[in-house]
C-alpha cells in the first residue's frame, strides 16, 4: 500500500457536484493498493499514520499526532499512485490491485484507521470520478509505502 498523507486545514470531496465528505483540521490520505498488498499492510499503515507526529505543538514543532489534536481524516482511493512511467509516455497500472482485491483492503484500512484514531474516517467513493479540494497546511505532505517499512 502506498499513501500520500497531506496535513490539511480543510478538505472536501465532491462526486457529481455533491459533497460526500468534508473535514476541517486533519489529514487527507490518498491510498493506492497494489496486487501484493495484504491485511497486514492495512493494519501496519493505519497504525503508522495514526501515530505520525506531524501536527504542531505549542512551540511550533511537529510533535503531535492526529489523535492528540482530535483531527479528522478523509481517505481517497487512488490506483494511480502505483503508476509505472519507465517506458513510454503512457503510465502503466499493472501493479495496481483490481477492485475485487482493492475494495476489501480499502474498507479494512478505513475501519482500522477509524479504530486507531477513535472517530469515523470519511471517504470518497471507490472508483468514482471525484473532485478533491484541500488546503494543504504547511505544506506537509508525506509518502509512506508498506514495501519500505524499515
């Protein structure tokens, strides 16, 4: 699994010009699932993200987690995070998981993260054409791949 984590002051997701998710201070997570990903990857990644100290303390240092600030989270599925661009100009998504594998892992990730942070995680709709609006705070953007745990 690959996650692009953005610290946001606000974010929302629209499908067909309708808001389906909206948060204030928190995290917008773009989640890509590949063929080799497992339930263990989902658990590890959700725990890692819930503990990331990327929010400022009273001294302005990134010392607090999403849990500590009581922030909110939106998760968006994004198979394009596994694009391969080595050959030619058209990206290949051959490593991206098919929906029958990706959807259960995506749902499990959201559930695991909800449990870890103690509140419901909002999301877009798997496979939908979405408009993602965000105000990146910092900006702080971090990429985590479960294939690089060490």
